[in-house]
C-alpha cells in the first residue's frame, strides 16, 4: 500500500517587493513533482539549498496549500481532508523552536500530550517509552535549557511521536548537530523505521541518505531529476573516477579552464578555509592526472587522490556541480 502519493505538485510563492513602486515577484519553489512512498518506507528527498524540499514537506504536512496538483496521505487529501491527515502525521523542521526550555523533558512531553489530547492513561506509559527510545531516559527530569542540540532534536522526535503517527516528516533533522549528535540521531531514525513508520527525510547530506534511505529522489530547482535506490543512483557514475586535487588560492578562471577539458565530465569545488578541493569526475581515471596538472600549471597544489565515485558524486553529476 502507498502511504503517500504526490501528483504534479506545484507551489508558487508571491513575494511583494519594493516600497514605493510595489510589485509582485513570483518564485516557483516547487515546479512539478510526482512520487509515491510505500507504507513503511524510508524515503529521502535530497537536494541543494533552495531546491524546494521544505516547501514540498510543508504541503504534505498541511502547512502550505499547493498551487496545483494533489497529494494524499493514507488516501486522505492534504487540502480537503487536512484534519484527518494531521491525525496520522508527525513532523519536525530543522532548527525549529517549539520546546519549553524552562521545563524538563518529561514536563514538555506532558504538556504537549495534553495539548494533542492524548489520553492521560496512554501518555503515562508512552512518555517513558519515548524518552527511552530517543535515549533521554536518564535526562528526562532535567530542564531542556541544559540539553545539547542533539538532545533537543531527539526530544522533538519524542514530542512528535506522542500521538503515535504512522507517517513522519523529518526536514533536515541533523543540520547543526555535532558528528556524535548526528550519528545518535540517525540511529533514532533507524529505530523508527524498525517500528514500521513511514518516513520522508530531507537532507543535503548524501552519505546520510545513502546510509538510511531505501529510495531517494534528487530534487533540484523544484524538479525531481532522479529517483532510485542509492545503489542504483551510484551506477550513474560507475563508469567514472573522481580525482581530488587540493589547491590553494585557485581562481574561477583556472576552474573554468579545467571544466572545459574534453575528458572532464563534471567538476565540483569545495571551499575549505584557505584551500579549495577540486573534485574532477572523469572516465579516464588516473591517466587524466598529467593533463589536469598541466592545465593547473603555476598553481600551488597539495594532495592528489584518485578514487571510486560515491553517491555524493552521483548527486554532483545530477545537479550539475552547483550543489
Ligand atoms: N515564504 C517564501 N516566500 C518566497 N519565497 C520562498 C518562501 N519560502 C521559500 N521560498 C523560495 O522557494 C525556493 C525553495 O525553498 P525551500 O522549499 O525552502 O528549499 P529547500 O528546503 O530545498 O532549501 C527557494 O528559492 C526559496 O527562496
Ligand atoms: Mg529546507
């Protein structure tokens, strides 16, 4: 059975600009997207900033009305049956506040349980269960203001599970978490899936989608450019090698010169402090290194590595290197 069905969904924002001469500017946040998510599936929506991920999730979570198209959750229409949809979904948006910092974790959950009209007998059992599940069992009596960012994010998950929704929307839930916090959070996501929840996760971390999701849709500028399992997506780049070149102070002009080389399939630049990592995708493998070095003549160069492509590289190829 399909938990979520999305057909030709579109959302246009109308933003007022100008103070004296007022005009309205239209932003097409989601152009036309369609996908289905099976019951119990962990589905990733992957894309660079501004791709339309949050807008999509907000339409599915009944927080924004689509401009066009339809979406159903367990067969309920997100516009016409919004109240019914809300009973079956939970969501967390990255960086969302929505917790009472002066209250303990347990008191936050008690408060939201009564707000969501969860029966007291139910919440009495459910709150300790959820605290245990998100790894906050021993910290539930402490005030939330003393929690790390990762702990707050996990408390958000417990909060959104109070009414036991079958479907969860997690919008970039690990953004801003330290590596350990993010790893713990990913384990919570895996546990949720083993509880048969249907999960739509948005992220711009490729390895996260790779390690968690059964299927991934790559979205760019409001359009789905690829949809498959992570291993199938990786086949898009199976014929390529990636050459990583560490450079210092390389100009845009040099980058363009490299990009123009006939054997360069894609080139992505990662800025890191004083240096740039140039990620060159090429079918020629290590044989391309001398030609690349020749065209980088005069640049300061550090390490050079030739490696197999990852899902991240497939993504770079799909979204054209501007990710
Ligand atoms: N309230 C808004 N008004 C106008 N434009 C918006 C609004 N929210 C988002 N946008 C624009 O819509 C596009 C998609 O945004 P968003 O869905 O937040 O992308 P993502 O979550 O993938 O980063 C972006 O160009 C963004 O600037
Ligand atoms: Mg977003």
